[in-house]
């Protein structure tokens, strides 16, 4: 392991040309601090509580080279047409910008690549692209532990590109913004994307981060880390749909800072065949800030899907709602960790969490763990976890009305997932339903 | 008159416990038969076996439905060929709208019979008509199947499904329990309407009131896993007077 950490350290030094912004002092320092942190901590192992459900063996044993073989002529069949309500779409192929598509972009919306901002507006990024140390976890013991964030440190050091969304004061984005990431990487490579979504006061925006990694059987390692700021009175809906190939390890990481009277909602749908992990850490930093985090995990074959949410209520009268639905078939495995922390003095907090899993095969495994850490007095929290199989009573009821077994199964399974899908903004429902249909047909 | 259903010497076990013990029953075309019997005597078990629920071990006996071996048919085949069970305890299905459910069922049955499927408009028209007949508000079309329905609403929804699917053999398992007096009348009228189309029925009940409306042709008493007495409506009256103890004793 130490050996591998050293190898990545050397790789960072050797591949500097791939990493933009090293001519900017603060960004260079950020990267160097991050690689130093990674060199110290390495990838999290099972001794790190947030990572103790499953081991990412390949991460710990394999060495991945930073992806550098960028092609500029792309005709991947994975790139579908831009949706009709999509005001602007940024398309990345293997981590490189291929296109920014829009018809007429309303005023007050700035969407571009990270490298564009580094080149033309680096001052905008300063203090918004955060160091992994800033996100270090505060343990019950008051000890600050940086290890759960070592993927973020790794991403901070190695990111080559990303997207930046900046919505100006009181601007309400019509339709939605899509960040499409298509990956058809070569064997044993890695690619890391660092994005930023910044909403000024009173603005509103819907984003779809659509990640499709089609790597067939080649082992690749990808990550997307996104820093999110929702200013006073603003509202952001940030949704991630993640699909991945059999040997793709993908880690998605969101850090949201949600201020007074603002709202952050997020739905992640994961239907990958490899190993995918989605972490959402949301800090409710102002009074009346609220967040709703939904996850739908669709596991099949030998996939491993992990969802982690951590909501920190730091001010009075804040609200959070977390909902996970997990459907597993064949040999797939999944975990969900839903955490709520209510800081001292954050009275009037309301926090709900529910996690339900549906196991469709004998070998599927799920681990679901709610965790509440409440340091305030006037707090209402609820949490519920259920794990079950398809109900025989329900199956019989449907079949007794003439619905064939296969169709009855589909109806019950999709109704289970619909609890998440029906709650999506209407722009995303069809896409989400399609993911569900593909899940059945694979 | 041809025979709709003929059960001969049926023995059924659940979890190695013998529940039906030599039950025989014959239902003619268009006949309405009532089955009454003490709690736990096996009425719902019989209903489940007829509808094709798994987990029942048929130890002995035969069931002929319209001349075919019912026990060889899958649950959904039985439904498509006209067997309908109104559940004693209708099942809740969160996330599936009632209209989606009934339409899926109706079209699956039609497909199975080689008929054209109904499109959304045709379906809605039919559903509205049936809901109106049963004096039900259309709100429940969009509600998840039986979720949050009151006891009586669940029973009414069963009858709604029945009239949508217009079966050949309807088994009503205590459909009257939970219904208020007015609802009972409406539901009974709904059932009687289907009888005009030569519906055969098995009505499982504990109460005389439903029978007053449905006027069954025959009344059977099921006790300890078999039919111990068969008669006409006077049997129900006798039962009301003497109770099961009295009747079984008199046997
Ligand atoms: N899965 C099972 N395992 C064991 N016993 C069962 C099972 N299902 C039903 N039974 C038993 O079979 C018997 C008959 O049950 P059934 O539900 O058919 O009665 P019923 O006549 O419909 O009664 P009620 O009038 O109360 O509805 C009961 O004693 C019941 O406890
Ligand atoms: Mg019963």
C-alpha cells in the first residue's frame, strides 16, 4: 500500500503537464497539499468507518495511470441528442470537453469548463474549490479525521478537468443544465473531474450530471468531485445518473454548503455493473435551509453500489429528508449509510431518513445503516430501515387478476423504484424511467 | 344447464396441516352459491386454492372448471379464463396506481384470450362507467392500490375490479364485511348486474344481510374442511336461529 501511495506521488510529479492551474499559486498549493495528504492517508481501508462495508480491492492493489490519450474526433454512440428542456449542455468525452451546446443562453448563466475558468477567471475559483482537509470529518470523539476524504484529496491532486456552473443573483434558469460525462477509457487508466456549482442569492437552477462509463471489461478508475454553494434564498436541484461498466470503479462526491432560506435537492440513480460509490455531504449553514437527498441503487450481476449521505444541521429550523431505495438482483451488493448530525443549538431541526431495500435474488446483499448524532434539544428525527423480498401476497394478488408473473414482478419492482423517480423534477422523469427499463432488460 | 365448477373429494394441506378434508362442491352455470361456516373452517383456503395461490398442497381430489382441469392452470390463466377472487383481505400495493393495475390486468387477460387491448381512452371510459355504477369517486383511480383505503373502500374496490374484469366465476370472500348498509346494497346490486351476464358465484359470508340481496340458489355449510350441509335459503335462516353448533349437532 505504502508502495502504491509512493507510486502515485511519483506519478503526480511526472504528469504535471496534465494538471491545469499549476502556474496559479493557490491552486498549485492546493494540489500539493492534497497529494501530500494522500501520500500520508492512502485510499481508505476498512478501518475507516465510512468505508467499512466493502473493500475496494482493485483500488488498493492496482495502479492506474492518469488518462492522457485524448482524441478530438468523437462519434460515440453513447452521446444522445440534447433534451428539449436542456438550456445548455457540456459534453465531456474521456474527461475532455468536446462540446458546449446551447441555443440562446439567458443572461446571468455562466457554464464552462474548469480549465476555461482557470485560464480566464481563476479568482472566481479561489476558495470555492476546496481542500480535502476542509471537509475532514469531525468524529464523535472530537478528533478530526481526514481519511474518509482521501478520495477527495486524490481527486484534488489529480483532476484534469471539470465543469463550472455560476448562476447570478436572482436568475432563474429555465429548463435544466446537463453535464454529460462519457467515458470509454483504455485499460488501467484513471480520470478525475472537479466541478463547481455556485448559485448566488435568490437564484434557481436544475442540473443533471449524467455519467456513462462504458469500459467493457477494462479496469478503470474515475471520480467526480463537486463543490456546491447555494447562497441565501437560492434553490438548486442537482441530480446524478450514473452508469458504469463491469470493471469501472467510480466515486462521486458532492459537498454542498446550503445557506439561509435556501434549498438543495438531489437525486442519485446508480445502475452500474462495476463498483460505484456516491457520497453526498450537505451542510445546512443558515436558518431555514433545507435539503432533500434521494438515492436509487439498481444492482445486478456482480455490481457493488454504495450510497453515503451526511447532513449536518448547523443552524436553527433546518430541514432534511433522505430517502434510499435499493433494488438488487443476482450477486450484487449494496450499502447505504445515512447520517444526520444536529449541532448544538440547532433547535427546530426536522430530519427524516428512510432506507428500503428489495432483494430479488438469494445472493444479493445489502447493508443499511442510519446514524443520528443529535446535540440539540428541540429536534424531531425519524428513521426507518427495511429489507425485504418481493411480497408473495402482492405477487399472488397481481397474478390472480391475470397479470403474468414476469409482468407482475416488473410492476412491483418498478413501483418500488417509482417512489424515488416520481419525486424527480419532470425534466428527468423519462430519463430515469428509461434507466429502470434498461435495468430490467439487461 | 352446464357445470361451471366441480370439486370432488378435495384434500388440502398447508404447512402439513390438513385444512380441507374431502370437500365436494358443484356450481352450475349461472348459479349463485353461498358458503357459510365457522371461523377457521377453511373457506378462504378453498377460495385461495381455486384462485391458484401457491403454498397449498393438494393431497387428493379434482377440480374441473368449464370442463378443464383447474389445478393444471397457472394463476394468471385461471384469471384470464374468468376466475375472479374478491379477497377477504385485499393486498396493498404502494407505488402502483389503481387504474394502472386494473388496466394492466384487463389487457393481460384480453391478450391472453386473443382479444385487442383497450387503449387509455377506452379503458377510462369503461372505468368511469363502472365506478359510477358502484357510486365510487374517481379519485381512487390515481391512488395506489388499496393503500390507505378504509376497510369498506377496499371491499368496494374489489367489486370494482370484478366488474371491470367481468368474470365467469366470482368468488367473494366476505366482501360484505366492512361495508356499511348503503354500500352493501350498492355492491350487491353491482354483483347482481353481473349475474345478468350469467355469472356463477361463490359467496362466502357470515351474515344473512348480503344473502337477502343476492338471493343465492344454494347454501352450503362448510365445517371442519368439508361441506356438511347443503340447502336453500331456509338453511341460512335455520343457521341464524341455531348457530353452527346446533346445525352440526342436528347433522
Ligand atoms: N399458512 C398457514 N399455516 C398454518 N395454518 C394455516 C395457514 N393458513 C391457514 N391456516 C389455517 O387454516 C384454517 C382455515 O383458515 P381459513 O382462512 O381458510 O378459514 P376461514 O374459514 O376463511 O375463516 P374466517 O371465517 O375466519 O375467514 C385456520 O385454522 C387457519 O389458521
Ligand atoms: Mg376467511
